[in-house]
C-alpha cells in the first residue's frame, strides 16, 4: 500500500542472494580473476563486489550483465543453481544455446542412443593449473614420441600478434577467449597428431573445453597447491596472484572450483612429490595404455 515501507527480505530472498554471491565467487575463481581485476573489468567497485559475493547486495540486472560480461560468462551462469554442481551441465547448456533446430534434433538422438565413442591418443592435451608441469612434460613426451608440441598460450599470442597481458589490457576476458578458441581450432585443424599444453583456465570456457574434450585425449596434470605455488614462483611468474597477500588462499580456491572441470579429463597424472623423470615415465605409460580408435 502507498506510504508503507518495503517489507524486509524473506529467507528465500536471502538464499537467492547468497547463491548468487557464491556463483560469482566460483566463476571468478575458475577464471583466475581477483576481485580487483573483476572490478576494473566490470566498472563495479570492489566494495560492492565484496557485498555481492557475501550475499548482501540486491544486484540489478544491468550490474549482473556487467559482471558476467567482464568474466566472459552468460548472466544465467550466475543465477542457475545447477551450474555450480555439474561441469557436464554447463557444457551441454552452452551447446544448446547455440544449436539450431536440426542440431537440437541430432543432440536429442544422441542422448537417446547414449553411445560413447572412443578417442585415440593421436592428439594429447595436458590440462591443469600453472605449475603442474604441463609444458615440461608435454615437450618431453612430444620429443619421445617424435610428435609436434604446441604451447597453446604461445599460439594465442601468435594469433593475436601481442602478449597475453596486452590482450587482457586491451580487450579483457572476452577478447582473450576469442583468440583462445581460434588458436585451439587452428591447432586441431593443423595437427592430427600432436601434444598440446593448454592454459589452466580454458576449462572454464564451455565451447573451447567441449572442443578439446571431443578432439583430444585429455590428461589432467595435477599437483598440490603448495607445489603449484612453489613452481610458479620459481619460474618468476606470479600471475594471477600478483600483489595478493592471500595468494595461497586464492590458489586453493581456484583449484577447488576447477577440480570438477579438470576431472572430466580422460586420465589424471599427479605430479605431487614426483621428479620430472618419474612424472614423464608415468605420462608415457598413460599414453601407451590409451585407446587406439581413430581420432575424430
């Protein structure tokens, strides 16, 4: 009625706001973005983002769109409760968004048949967070197998004609992801047999990750959070933790949020506490026991 004050938020409203804040934190962590970087990319203050992630901000649709765009995500990725529970769901939903009627029919038929194709180890893709050993092991395996080796980040820089930090500075997440998808497609089209070291955050992009999973035999190269940090620091590379006092907490959060996505790989190689020689031996064994059907 006129003149009355708005009623306080009911418990359901608080639950919705808390779920939204949790989803923003999860998507931000998967992309390896600090709150400061998200604030700069979206034009939303860090203070407001902190309130939002704490479930204390009744965010407007326009603000939600700005935050989603800065993380190269769809707004409904931030409000769909199931999106936080299943990586497969995210990939299927992204496919459905872009499908025409004919493709939808084909997808429905595939779901009904529930058949599973076998992928060959013709293209090997190593996924995982920076510091796991993807580049070192990938180069060594490629040399051992006499296959080409592709560092996807270098392909992105070659495609863009600029360094990764310049891509982010000039175009943000969405521009980087476009170059990332283009570099991945180009690599797959160019090589029938190859070893690829993939950037740690590619798994958070449904379209690129789906392409990778369908075209390559994927191996999650994992390590403990401390070893990830120690190896990155030893390389002199502090991204994306630069100027962060809570770097280890952020790193653990990223690992937690991406673990389900990384876990969709065909196999897992844990390099924790292992020498490069032992890890390479284990990687070669994984390759030797991989399926042998023709690659797609």
